[in-house]
C-alpha cells in the first residue's frame, strides 16, 4: 500500500529528520468537524493550527485536512491516522502518493496525540487559529494556548 511506512521507519524517530505535518479531524457526532495540524521540522514542533472543516462526514473531513496540510506547511510529509479508512479514496489521487502517510500505532505517541487533543480543543472555535504550547507543557495534558486575541 503506497501510504504505509517502510517497516524500518515505523517509530517516532522518523519525525526527527525533515518536515512533517500531522493532521487530524475530529467531531463525529458533534455536528461539526474541526481540523488540526502539528507542523514539525527535525523533531521540533514549529507551528500548530486548527480550522473548522467544511465537511459533513468524517471521510471528507480527513481528506480536507490532508489537502489543508500542504497549504500551511509546504514540502512536508503529511501524516493522518485515518488513512486505512480512506485509503481507497486516496488511491484515486496519485499525486498524494509519496508524501501522505499513515502513522502506525507505534509512531503516534506523543505527536499524534497532540494533534488529536488540539482538534478536540478547537471544535468550538469558528475561525482558523494558530496555537502555541503553554509553559510547563506536558503531553499528558493539553496545555495549548490560542494566539488569537479572542480565544
């Protein structure tokens, strides 16, 4: 499958080199989806973003966040944990092959957990938002602060 990582690269260490965007969409059952992205370079979180999704299904929301990732952090590998559920749809877009990947369960901690927490926290925010990690950040707690003045 073209969206699977080679066996030797299935660890969080893969994020220590290069540019990566981990994206997630959440909101199933909430009536509205929210997209989140954690942008990394050489193992460091550089930017975090959230944005309301225009989609009305989880499959469409995940597709939208994959496309959004290339707009906010160009020339990066894009990671989405829902790839197995939407892989058949993605196969119809050959241009995605080689830069969109599924992080295996062993690869998800701590960065995928962070992007998921962000997507949940940002559900009620109606505009695109950039986030920062607050002082004393811990991956077990979602200490994220919006850079928008009203949030």
